C-alpha cells in the first residue's frame, strides 16, 4: 500500500514539475538559451493567485486565470524588453548570446525576488483551496481536494498544450521556428511574434503551476528556487528543448524522488533527481528525447 | 578687559552648549547588526529582530541616548548565509567601527560570525542562535540572551517522559539548530526515559514536499511527532502530516519545539493543521512583563498591528544588554564593555540578571530562560487564549491535553 501511495504522490508532483518545466523547455527549444528567471514566473503566478483571492476576496477559480494572465504578461514583457536583443537587430551581440541570457535572466530573477520581498513582505501565505473539501481517502491513498483538483488541472493543461502544439497553426509555427528559425522566416512565419508567443505560453504555464501549488507550498518570495532547480534537471533529462521529453522526465523525477526517499534515504531526496540525470546522460547524452524530440 | 574676557568665555560656553547636542547627534554610538533581510535565510526572523531593535533604539534615543550620545544601528544583510554573515561582521567592525554586535538569529550564521568577533575582540550578543556550539567555543566576547538547545531539549524530553509515551519520531531541519535539538532530545531521553523509542529524520528546510517522509508513519503512527523546524518548512510539514491523517490525531500528538504559533504568519499558513498543536514556547502573555517590555509590546502593536512575540523581545533584550554594558563601563571601549557585561547585574526585559560562567553550553548564557507549553485548541486562536499545559514555572500537566476525536 505504501508503494501505491508513493506512486500516486510521485505522479502528482511529477505533473506539477512538468507544468513548470515545459515552458523552460520551449524557450530553450526556440532560443537555445536558459531562462534563469523561470522560477520567478512560478512565484509571480503563486502570489497573484494568493493576493487576488485573499486580499480582493475573489473566487480562486477567477484568481487562477488571473495568475495565468500575470505570468503571460510578464513573459511578454521579458521577451519584448530583455530577450529580443538576442535575435533582433543586435547582430554584434550574437557571439555573447549565452552570456547575455545568463546575466539578464539571473538579474531579473534577483530583481523579482527582492521586489516581492520589499513590496508584499517576507511572510509566506497559504493560498485558498480551489475546492471546499479537505482530505479524503481514495482507496489506500490519502489526498486533499486541492491536490487532486490541481493535478487534474495540470494534466488537462498539458493535454491542451500538446494539442495546441500539434494541431493549431500557431503550434505548427512554433515547431517550425524551433527547427530552423531562418527557414521558418523564409517561409513567411513571423519568428519574432512566434518567440513572443512562446514566452507568453511559458510564463502562463509556470504561473499556473505556481497558482495550483500555492495552497500546497505556501508561497514566499524565494519560492521560485524550488521549481526552477527541478525544471533545469527535468529539461536536461528530457532532452534540451523537448516538450515531450520534459513531461516524461518530470514524471520520472517525481516518482523517483518519492520512492528513493522512502526506501533509501530522505536526506538525499533532492539529490536523487541528479543521480537519475547522470545515469541517463551516461547512456544517452542527448537526454531521453533529445535530437528527435527537438522538434516541438 | 576682564568684562570682555568674561563675555567671550560666556559666548564660548553658550556656543558649546548648543554644539554639544549637535555633536552627540553627529557622533552616535554605532552598534552593528547582521541579520537576514533577503532570502534564502529567514527574512521573517530578520524582520522581527529589526523591529525589536528599532523600537528599543527609538525609546532610548528619545530619552537622550546613552552617555549623552544617540544610538545608531548599522544593519547588514547576511541572507542567512554563514559566509555573508562573516563578511558582514568583518565590515561592521573593521570599516564601520561598531562598538558591539547584536541580532544574530540563525545558528549557522552565528557560528561563522563569532569567529570574527572573537578574532577582533568585539562584544557579540547572540539574540536567537540556539545551537549549543555557539556557547561551547567559550569565547569571552560572546554573550547569550538567546534560548539554547540544551534547555529546549531537556524540557521536551522531560515533557515526553511525563506524558508516558512509548514511541516518538522527530522531524528536524538540516541546520545546526534542528539537528542539534533532535540529537540532544534523543540523548536526554536515553538518559531519563530509556523506555521511549525515539528516532529523528532530517528534512531539507528548502524542500516543499515532505510527503515521502510522512507516508511511512501512516501505517504505524507514533505517539508523538516532534518538530524541530522553523517556518516556512515547519508549516509545510504540519500541513502534510495533517493531510495524510497522521497528526494531530487521537493517537498522535504533534509537538512543536520552536514556538511556531509565535510567528505572525502562523495561522495564515497552517489553517486547520494548527489545531491541537502542542507547543513549547518562550513567550506567553501570562509571563512576567517589565514596564519596558510592556512599552515595547504596545509600540510593536502600533507599528505592525501584530501582538508582541518572543523574538522581538529577545532582540530588544540583546540591544538592551549592550546599552546597559556601555552605561556600566561608562565607555564604548571593547575590553571595558566586555568586562562590564560579564560582571554587571543586567536589568533585562525578560528576567536575565547575569550570565553563567560554567564552560560548555552554559558559557556566558542566561540559563533561566522562562518557557511554557501550550496547546492550540481552535483555529486562529490567539496565544493568550491557548490552553496552558505547563504555565510559567509550573509542572507539565498531561491531563490538560485535548486530542481530536
């Protein structure tokens, strides 16, 4: 029974990890840079959800899309003001692209953490639950209403994202830009607009993940560190830039952490993800779905 | 001629009379405080320490300051990182020329900072570093108005023995404070109540999901789960222990060793999980209050809207020790200040009169830190309305413990 408990809880947390990590994977897939402020997109979503619902007295179901909008807006602003120099009209910066991205996104991360710390305060908040029922037993597994509903919403969002990428025109454009930015531009796709769209989606997904987890992880200004570190591991494990790889890797990490920490040692819980990563990279340096999975 | 000289002297004296307060203003006594003002350390604690210091400083300065000079506190943000704390203290002493340091509130940081204070021979007042190691180093510059792990662990071990429980599991955060407290509690139980089966699990304080540590307890719940953890991780453990139906329950008591309900953000983070929490605490309104403590409590309420808590008082007490040390020594010289603090009778906010000179965990420690044990019996319950299981100076009464049905 303990094993089933661990499996379910591991899968649930894997879904949350996946929701956060796919945005990071999408940005890497298109721009080939790592967004070190990705965790702060999560934090902004969590805070928007908590503050809108608690301070304004709005229903959590309205605060949830509010968080997504805040994350999307932040993503759009970040792309427009900070990331666009990477590919639009700043040719001489091309050779320092990686350094630029690291410095800018890391700086943004520190700015957002301290901004929230100074404006909202250092105290953590537990977000309101999306549903009224508390804990309940599902067979041998004990869950809370919030955890169950948040997991369902996370799965629905990932299915929606998969359909969007595979079926919609915008999704096909994203795939094209990820495969060959110049080629896509020559074919008439507005690569700049597509990149902007990716940041909007990435920001919205990370913010939604933050909002869904807000009742479970009690957001504080530094809350973004935890999903960011997990997301980096997941993106590398799944294959840099692969959305599907990120989803699979997230579930593997969630389940591995749950089992290893009980059957080996809880002390090294966060190290297990890294051990899995090293083990996989030894045999598949490109990650689980690298190369082939590079097409989005 | 003589009249003219007298006039000149009178003018000079008058000018000096006007200039002296200005000089005092320009030449304040500098006291250094290294605390956490930004993550990853406990900004919550840092904020309370700063609040306590600022209130007392304003009260003292409004009365004319110390030795005719105003007090000025220089704050440095150590982010809860030992290396940054060490650098902050080095700067405060070497560059800013502070006469003393106070405000340390995280054991790992304190342990790094006292090395610098000891090397540069500047007094260091420990506000809230519980780890016994801070005392065991035996540095004459370090004074401890803070609670200490041996006190908390011996009290908790005694409480567990009194409760007559058989099996106890402790969750300890992976810090000098958490591990130190969990280990000590185990050692004291082994000495005083060997029949109690005890084990502790170390949890990463930066983690957000502790379910895997909690799940194995569902099949075989212990009689008591002890929390040697600080917020925000402690809140998450409480929530997840509750969500899994492990504690608080009719079988299992959740026993907090850090006075969690004292934190202003306690109820907004734990909600229903906080009900039935048994708590070892260092502040309760029923404890004896000095007039200055009452004044600080009123001012804190005015400034923050929150009720006073033990950390604000501890912070004020550590600054008060430096102030009284300067008044007793009639000097800000470090050697004289240390000597004065070692020998004077300290008229504190919480009953500290002097410091022990015994080596080990007692060294320059205020030993008789008052404490209580109370239970939260309703959601959002203010501390004043909690059920006192052990009133100040009284024995622990397990019959008063209320368990969920």
